[in-house]
């Protein structure tokens, strides 16, 4: 009976982790923003576009946009994939997802939320977590 309870508990914990993953990541950003910001500033100081890793998260540094993206997950098959994560914005402003063409994908900003589309099925959104930190979702 005890083994069955443990198995049920572990199964529920795993399911809860999948369901709440985005919220847990946002909480991590809120609680650890000083550590994350130190990493982001260090990466931006390099002055070059490049990829790196922060723990298990893929990071992409964009010095010209003053932005560091942290990719926390993706799903789907090309041509219909969704990417999720968060980004650091030096100037505390919403940004278009890195692989979208910002010149044809203007941001529609409404307070702490912004969205963009390129006129096709490519779209995304950005939601402020705290100052300089935003959650993003992008679909292509």
C-alpha cells in the first residue's frame, strides 16, 4: 500500500510540474533576477551575437537589440512550432521574438502585454514578469 501511495504522489508531482512549468519558471525569474541579470549583462558585454547555455536553458545573446533570450521549451513540428521562454531587455521594453522579422512584425503594446504578427500564422506575445524581464511565446 505504501508503494502505491508513493507512486501516486510521484505521478501527481510530475503532472503538476508539466502543468505549472511556465509559472515555476516565472517565479524563478522573479526570485533570482539579480543572478540572471548578472549573467545577461556579462553576455551582452561580449558584444557579439552568440548562443550559450544557462543551466538547461539555451540562451541567445543579441547585443544590437540589448536582449538575451532564454529558451525554456518548444514543441511542434516545423512548420508549426511554438517556442517559450523569457528574455532580459536592457531598456525594459517589449521585443519581437528573435527569429521574427521585426520590420514586418510591429509590436502592439498594451501595458505589460505585447503581441505581434507578420500577417501570416506567425505570431507571438510578450508579458512583463518584472522590470527588464519578459515571458515570451512565439508560434511559426
